[in-house]
């Protein structure tokens, strides 16, 4: 069974979920259905992924209260009316009356944060969104968001893995009770090639992906690795039966390299 953590507004969120970027069509439906059968309950999507209809098909017939569904509003839809319209469309595509978590997918300095969060608060107050958060926000973005928002910012979803240890961002989030979710937690496969990770994995009889996911779990970071095969989905779940030593953690902490995801519209302030 996958453990859960409690967000600052009291909503419980599973610490491991299924990332669904590029899981589309019939294969996407089957991957989500398989994950649900294996015990996943946390499914992460976004309007820009173009797969919300498929996820809606996959979750149909499941007890909605047992699921945790996250979606994201695209950075060009952050005006109040656009956020409300985007959420309405997302709910329609997913075939649900509410989202467990709704995120601003990327910051957009062209739109006042206060306007976007007014829409998110309205969705929250109307029961269409149980928790609100952001994605790809730096410390600077979060500081501005917390000043602008009248609803709890519960989660910040960012690229985070042993090859991009965003230590200062994690510390800031921990201090302000904002939970970090790691997308691309395996560095789009980069962790499989890292000698230190492979060495630590061999010592534990685990795979490099399991070591990377365990490293995240021990830091209190939620992870949403993508998976479509039974082998990978099961492997990603099998991280709760071992612990990293302090020395191993220290070695993994020192691997930080660079961003893998850095689109041209990104507003990183590093």
C-alpha cells in the first residue's frame, strides 16, 4: 500500500503517483487501468498533455473518493475567466465533478498572480478543487504567490531527482508547509546511467530507479514517475522496504548536475 501525507489544508495525498505525460490513446487508457489494478490511486495529468479523456475512461467505475487526481492549467490560460473555463473543460474530460489538486503549470509574469489565485480560490470554494498548488515555481515565484493568494498553496511540482537536487527550494517549501512533488523523478532515464546510483542500487538489491525514488521519499518529496508496463509500475512501488544509509544519502545529495526540462518560456530566476 502506498503511504499518504497530509497537505497543509488537511487533504491527504499519496506519496507516489503515476505521471501520465505522453501516455495517450488506447495505450494511455490501458496504462492507467493497469496502475489502478496494481494499487496506484494518485494520477497526475494536465490539460496540455491531451490525455484527460483517456484518463477519464480509465478511472470510470472506480470509487472516486479513493482516487487522487491532479491536473494543471496551462501558462497561457491564467486569466481568471480562462482558469475557470480550463477547469470546467478538464472536469468534463475526466468525467469527474472535482479535482483533488489543481496546479498552475508554469508561472507567467504577464498575468498578475492575484488574478489567477482569485480563480483558484473560487474553484476551491465551489468544491471543484480540493487543494491548490503550483508547478515550476522558484523560491521567488513562491514568495510572490503566497502574498497574492487567499487560498492555501499546498504543493509545488518541479523537476527534482538526484541529478537536480534543489536543496534551497525544498528547504523553503518545508519551512512554509508546501509539499514538493517531483516530476521526471528519474531524470528521464539519466539516473540509470549514473555510476553512484547504480552502485548503491546493487548494494540494496534494488534498481537505480528505486534508489532515486527512495531518496525522494526520505526527503518527504512526492514522486510521480511515468510507467506503462507492469514491471516498471510494480518496481516503482517497491521502495518502502529499504532505507538509504546516511553516507549513501550524502553521496546522492552531491550528484546534482543540471536541469533536463527547461522550455523556452520557462521563467527560472537562477
